[in-house]
C-alpha cells in the first residue's frame, strides 16, 4: 500500500468516526417513536429512553406558569389513553383544541412525560383554511387515519 493510499484510508476512517460520534450524541437520533398507549402501558420499560410520541391536545388541561416558564398539558390518542406532559419552555402559538402535538423527551417514574421538545401540526396549514373555519372532527379523523 502506497503512502497516499494509507493517508486517504486514515482520513476516511477519521471522517466516518466523527460522523458516527456526531449522530450518536444527538438525543433524537436514538429516540423511539411510540404511541401514547405503548408509553403508558410500559412506562417502566422505557425508563431513561428518549421517546417521541404524538396525540391530540386536551385544551382543558393546559396550564401555563410564566414565572417558571413551564407548560403542563395532556395529550390523548384514538383509544382515549391520556399522557400528562410537562415542558420547560415557551408555549407554542397554535396550542388549540384537538391540534396534533408531537413531544420528545423522557417518561418519568410517576408516568408524567418530561418533554424536551414540543411541536404542533398546524391544521390550518394542511386544510388550506384559517383557524376560524377549523373542523376539529375532521382533524380527529385525519389523526386516526394516520395512526392506522
């Protein structure tokens, strides 16, 4: 093997190692995408695992604490299984009834989901209408169909 081939091989191996370390250090790279029912049924199984799940927002449960910058709410799935969520961060603008909420984080021993990321799917964007004409029943159907 020539000197140039050895240098190219060594540089390629170093580049591959850097790429692997970069992706391995990202929490969402090792996340498990689960349903709310799976998370709640097997909370102890996923202790310490980075999880991503989604559900419909129960607007009645939203509690915002501006002093602590803490948001508490509940999401539910098509089986009506509920998942309480705590998020230390700013409340998304479009936090409305039955909007689909995607959360990423960890499930605690007491069954509360400690979110590191909270995202919403804006129904008006996908329906092509403004929020005044938003049909929550249609959004529930879309969510149900996406889960199947």
